[in-house]
């Protein structure tokens, strides 16, 4: 039977392959009563299952290919540490003894009481810990029930060319899957701006998300087509359809290959305007691709990955050494380091006590607000950025600004640190540019005021859109409103670009909108001259830029901003997209 399911396109490309379904927490856990004489053996069985879980994790860790980001390895270490904890050893053993129940049931009771505590607290940080508890418990259950570990978590599995279907995937899963050579993936939850989606795009794995009940409709081992361009999944396709998609796949491949010639070409529009294309990076291994695609530098380095899955904040030297290596890898290209954007969807594992419960974490203590509240998090990072500015063209960027007072506070701290360094003879670049992200509507509206105090601006559309249209970017229910073309959003973008131009400072865009080829000409028409995109998208954007006449794009963009008739907007967008100017 053939079918087509529609989800959200989160990572471009076509994948055709057999399905492997990743099932978690679908295990049937039953309760058995034990005789007194059976208790000791049951506790032994528990300890053996926990030991085996640790063994599996050690195996995964040992087989992780070199070059795997340290953050991913740290994630596995966290699970190993949890397996050593009394919560997964002594406590379930006590339950077995006191209640005379089987080990599975004891682990389940312990899991339930841990989760209940987390849920009661309703702390977003603890919600992520809740997932870790489930992952660890799942491993113990599988061993007790003699189920094999999840296939993609084992080394050397034959997942090459397969398509993964899962309820949800963590960035760690995706990295493991990429090492297994999977062709594509489909998740029931998630959206285009989740970190898994961003990672999928930079790894170049086609993906569709938000496909509710995918696991109900799609069978293990059946062949499906994942269309990451249109967010569609097709099953039971006949030869004709398969052929059609294989052709599209081949065309895409040769198009991507043909783009390689652009690598060293200048990024100049048909009417002679020079455009700068920078790369967004998050993991150390992304830095290789910055030069491979011929980017002008790094326009956004998301430093929060340095803070995740660990029990202490990185100290000044760790920050410094990390940035230093990256400067070397960039060989003299500009390097924009964003100060930690922690909180909300990127919760650190440490310092949590200082982030009180928030009903709306995206509107709460995050990014620069959290940094200014927690000097032990912020100062070591600032000191390292200032120190490392002596070794290359570093730019510092502040996320989530909503009031100019925040800029003044940061500049005061920077001044204090620089004074100390001068006194102590520590080298730094006194002219290191300091810029800010415009991702809160209030900041976009007052971009001219920010522009007076900063050296550059960068528009973060991922957040700007969520705040402008009042939706949570990780909430599926309202994702249909997440529209970069919303006239309100475009006016904020246009205002910011205009403010930068009047102040004579550069304005870049580093949100996902900048890397989406559907909007390139519109953005050029709105006056954008700097794009920061994931490396996998850079050459495609360059192709469009070099085939655009900005004067024509400006005329169409102007009309697009002022005409709210849907039909006309669609025509204008199509005219911009196809280049039929
Ligand atoms: C943005 O908000 O557009 C952005 C680039 O930052 P992040 O996605 O890391 O919040
Ligand atoms: Mg942001």
C-alpha cells in the first residue's frame, strides 16, 4: 500500500532507504513477587544488569570515531556516572529486599519516584535530567529483559543507508547515526529550529520532523522516501515514483557538486555589490568545513555547547584554549564568538540553583540576562575572549539584548577586565569589535540606539520570529505561525538593517532564515549584505547571490513589505525566487 505523510522539512535532500525504528521506553514491565530465598539472586541480577549497561556504554565510548565532539563523549560519561550512583544500585536493591519484588519492578518504582520529584519541581533543567534518567533506566531494563541495546548505540552496526524513525532524536543520537552512515531520519516531534535540526543540516542528513504517529504507519525494514525539501515521507512507492526521486537525488547531488567551483570565487552580485558570507558553527569539528566552503569567517560560534553535559563551568583557561585552537583552524579569518546563550532550551547542567523555575523559560533568565546575573559563568568567558583577541581577528557578540543598559553593563565589565590586563601586562586587542544580536522585537525597533554603542549587529531570526509572533519555537502546536515572511518580522529585519546602515556599522543575519535559499533574494532586496549560515548551505546561497541583481530585488522587496495581499505576495516571492526579475 502506498502512502504519503506530511511533516515539517527540517534538513534538505532526498533519502531513499529501508527503515529502522528506534523504540525507547516501549518495554513491558511486570511485577513479580519473590520468595525470601530468591531475594539475593534478584539483587545479583540487578547488579549484573547495571554492570552490563556500563559495559555497553564503555563499548560505545571506545568505538566513537576520533573527531567526535567532546560534548557528545561527555554526554555518555554522564550516563556512566549515573549508573555508578546509589540511585540505580542501592535504592532498587533496597526495594527488592523490602518489597520482595523483581528487579524490573524495583527499577521502575525507583524511576517513577525520581521522575515524580523532577516533575514536581517543574524546573526546565530537571526536565532534561528526566530524559537522562529514562535513557539510563531503559538500558537497565533492556539488560534485565535480555533485549539487545538499541541498534544505533552499538558500534559497527549495519545501519548504513537506512532511514531512522524515532519519536525524537537528541543531537547525540544524530552524531552516532551519522557515524553509522544513515541516509535520513524522521521524527514524530521537533521542529526546524531545534538543535537536532540545526545539527542535521550541518551534517547534511535529510530529515522530516513533526510527523505525528510516524511509528504507527511505517514498518521496520520497509523502503521509504524522505523528502527533506518538502517535508514529505512516501511509502510503498512504485518504480516510477522511485525513479523520479532517484533522479531528483542525482540532480541535487550534481548541483551540490557543481557549486564547488564557487568556493574561491568572489561573492559579488550581478550589479557589482560585495556580499559577505560567514559560517555558523557549534562544534569543534565544524571548523574544518568553514574553510572547505570558502566562508569569509565565522559569523556565529555558539559557545553554549561548551557548557552542556558537565558538572562544572569551563574555567578561563579552558575557554581560552578552545578559542585559541579555533583561531588556528581558521587561519586568520574573522571569528565571532557569541557569549553563552544558556537558559530556556539550552540549559546548563551547573549553576542550576541560580535559575529559578520559570513558567515561560524562553521569556525568562536566559542568555545575557543569566550571564549578568552569574559572574562565575560570565567573567571567565569574557576574560578568555579578551585574552584570545591578541591571537587573531576575534569579534565578541552578545545574545538576546533587550535593553541598551545590558550593553553598558557588558562594556563596563569588559573595561574592568582590560584595565586589569593592561596593569598586569597581559596582551589583548583593544579594538576587538563588540556586537550584539538583535533577536528581541524591542531591540529591533530601537536598533538605531543599539547601533550607537555597538560595533556590529547580527539578526537572530530564530528568536526574533518567536518573540515577534508570540510563539514558542519548540512548541509544535503553534509552529504553523513560525513564518519568516510575516510582515511584522520583515519590518523588524528591515528596520535593523536600516539602523546599521545609518550608523555605518555592519549588520549580519545569523538565524536560520539567512541560510534558506527561498529568502536570499528578498533579504538582499531588504539591504542585507552579510549572511551567516551553516556551512552546508553556504555555497548554495553564494550561487543565488552571484545570480541576483540587487536593484531589481530591492524594488520587489519594497513592494513585498508594503503589500499585504496574499496573492500578490506569493507572486512577488516567486518572482524573487525564480530570478524572473
Ligand atoms: C537566533 O536566534 O536566530 C540565533 C542565531 O540564535 P540561537 O538559534 O542559538 O538562539
Ligand atoms: Mg537566538
